[in-house]
C-alpha cells in the first residue's frame, strides 16, 4: 500500500483516477508546496518585507534569487548557519517599504529600477541601478 503522495523529486501527485493508468500531476499541491517554501524564506505584508521569518533549522545554508514581495519588489537572500549573510532588494517602482530581519527594521525609500544591498547586520551597503 502506497503511503505518500510525493515523488522522490518532491513533486506531488494524485493516485490514478478518472481512467488514468498512472499517478496524475497535482497542480494545486505543487504550487501550494512551492508557495509554502517561499513563505518560510520571505514574507511581505502591509509594506513590510520579512527576511527569513521561519527558516527551518535543517536549512542552515542557502540562497534564493528573485523572490517576489508585495509592492513591486524582488529579493535575493543568502544565509549561513541559519543567519542572514546579505540581502538585496530590487525595487521596480519608486516607493517606500520596511525591510525586517529578526528585531531589526529598516525604513527604505527606493527609486525605481534600483537594487539595495544589506549586510548580515542589516546595515545598508550600496544601491545601484539594476
């Protein structure tokens, strides 16, 4: 008896149904699973971009590029030993937001088409046009 609905590659499937001879790709499960992973690394609500809000302990080292945050932002994050190494926030439009990591909050006024880079202590390093 099969006890999982996840392949070795982490794709989610539905058991054979409606005349299918093999497992069926599960669109809702796969997109929901990806969204859940993204939410552990980046959350954005009410003008606040939260970096690594619920990073699992098993993911001690890693990086992501191009995660979308509400308000027209894209975010790249690198972490080691479960701690932020750096973050880059790309703003598509001139606007303000708050970037938050743990208990540190940075009020950021952005120019459109510019990238803003922060270090492990959330100190602003540089901004440049993308």
